[in-house]
């Protein structure tokens, strides 16, 4: 296994997607970045325009990513694009990826609220941090919130039932 494959596997497993074979990992690696990419672009637009309305409209989607077994934006891939490209479905979200969505939701709420409260510098800072964190994930597959989750709660492991945490 190449060093690149090992690094990719570690980054994906840190997000809670453990126990996947190399073929599945290679098929979903970039597609796992679709929802973060959409959120990043949406957040960047809302932040650049200092628009609480744009940011508030993204909040429910981010929150659903924290509570559902998958992100709503991944429906585009799981029920459409993956059939076109004949690739594997994105597996269920587990705690590290949901934690990432929860942190994103919190930052979106905070950014929208401070813009709405007339504190644009704080809004730009919070929105900008979220865009940067999402950009890291989208560009290299390293999810900062999932990494933080691993530091706090430990690395994701397989359960005996075959489900990961």
C-alpha cells in the first residue's frame, strides 16, 4: 500500500468511515468532499456578502448532517451521480463526521447572528474560519473537526457488529 493510500485511509477513517476496503475508499474519497464543498461555497458567499439570510438558510442543512445518517447534499451523489459513475455509495455518518456538522452548524449560527447584530468583523472572522476549515477538507480530505473529535474521544473503531462509531 502506498504512503498516499495510507494517508487517504487515515483521513477518511478519522471521519468515522472505518472498515472499508481500498476499492470503496478510492471510489468515495473525493465524493466525501461534495457536501463540504457545497457548504464551503454557500458559507463563502454568505460571508463575503455579510448576509445573515444566506447563512441562516444553510443552518438547517448543516444541522441535518449532524443528526441524520448522511448529509442532505449527498442525496445528489447517492441517488444520482454514483449510478452514473458506477461507484460505491457514501456510507452512513458516524460520530466524527456528525461532530463536524455540529461544529459547522454552531459556527454558521454564530456567524449569521453576529452579522445580524451589526458586528461584521466577528461575522467575517467566524465565516472565514469555517470556509478555511471546509477548504482544507475539500482540498486534501483532512477534516479538522473530525480530528478534534479523535483527540477528545479517541479514534473511530469498528464495533463487533461491523458498524463503525
